[in-house]
C-alpha cells in the first residue's frame, strides 16, 4: 500500500503538468485568431515556470517537451499533424525547448535553495525545541538528586519522598523522549522491524494501562471489547507504544473527572479500535497535520512534548498494514481510530 502511494505521488505532478499544457492549449485555441502563434508560446512558458517552481526540474522539462508537440499539433498549420510548412516555426520550437529547459533548471534550483533554507530554519527550531524538552527533565532530576545528596539540607521524610518521586517521574519522561527520538530515527532509516504474532488485544491494553497507572490515577477507563473478539496479528511491544501515546494524550488533554473510552470491533477482514476522550478536541486545521513529525497543536495548556508521539503511532500502524485517523467528536473531545488487518 505504501509503495503504491509513493508511486502515485511521483506520477501525480507529471499528470498535473500535462493538465496545465491542455489548459494552455485551450487558451491558445480561444485566441489563435487574434494572436500570432509565437506569442501563444508564452502561455506554455508560463506552464513550464509554474511546473518548475511547484514540482521541480523533471516535471518542468516534461512540460516543455509536451508543450512543443501540442503547440505544433493544435496551433501551427497544418493542424493535427507534426508537419511544419514555415521554417520559422521550427526555430520557434527549438528556441522554446531550449528556453523551457533553461528556465525550468533555474526555477527548480531556486526552489531547491528556498526549500533548503526552510529546512535549515526548521532544523534549528527543532533542535532548540528538543534541547529545551530534554534539558527540562534533566534539570529536574539533577536538582532533586542534588538536594537529596546534600547532607546539610535537613530534609524531612516527606520532602525526601517528594524529591525522589519528582526525580523518578522526570527520568521516566526523559526516557520516553529519548525512546521516541530513537524510534523516529529507526523509522526514517527503514530499520523499524515489526514482529507480528497473534495477540489478545485485552492483554496489550492491560499491560499498557498497568504502565500508565500512575498517570491514570482515579481516572475512569471504559473498555468495550466483545467476548468473541479475535486475536490480532501485531507486534505486542510496538502496539503498546501506540496505546501508551494515545491514552497519555487523552489524559493530558481532557479533564480528570471525565472518562476515556476504548472500544474495539471486528469487521470482515480487519479490526477497528477507537480511543475517545472528552477533552477540548482539535482545531479543524490541525486534524490533518497531527500525525506529522514534530507537529504540535497550539494549546492553552503548557504541555511539554516534541511532537513525535502521534507520528510514531502512524508509522507503527502503517507498518502493520493499517491506518490511524483523528476526528473530533460531535459533542466534545477527540477520537483516534485505528484499523489493522486481521491477517
């Protein structure tokens, strides 16, 4: 599925460019009695520039070549044939092709430079964000341990316990951040190995909730899984990471007095799992971006994170041959919907 999607994304710009050529040809047909053919060439040159700026050199060169042939077929007499009676048009064709290739090369290089600069700025911003998010728990752990090691501090037992809990909580958070960065690195390198075995979904959720019990506290978690729910072919540990990220998100972005609902149904050849919270939901404009790497939704709450959790969830689910989407509930809150093939 991913391979087909990649191929489709590569072909798509070329199809759009051919559509541009068709549009320019239609425009030329409308004005060919009023303008000289050599002036109509400018329409096609515009298509080449747009293709180069939007999609790069390859689609732009294809646009140039197709434009020459279409221009000859439809706008140069004798029509609907590649035969040319006037030699000046041959010169026009050659000149347009050369100009088109030069323009496409220059425009695509400019585009690449702009993209590179944007990447550099983004990388700088991301490094600053990551370093900040890593320094915060490190500072908390260091500060707590320093206070505990200071024999002259005169700490009572409750303060010592509080410092130890802070150090433990922040070290867990640091471990998750580093783990997410390592998982993302593996995914981008194509080294994420999924070991699928038949698993009971209840077991995966049970271990997940056990790991999150400190965060869950008194929060109500409702689980609705039919008794005859089939075993699912999946990687136990990686699916735990998915559920930990999604349930942790639900805890962060919803009130402690609301429940988190987990529901699973078996369809014909796949299972559907829903994780629903009753929080403030996602802004409409963010729904299609939440699974992007390092993307963070603007929230009124100051919640820490580097925006990798949902991106990793997407990568793991897609490695299982499944899909994950987010949608806002009709009343309030967000539902994450996972579908995984049974086999």
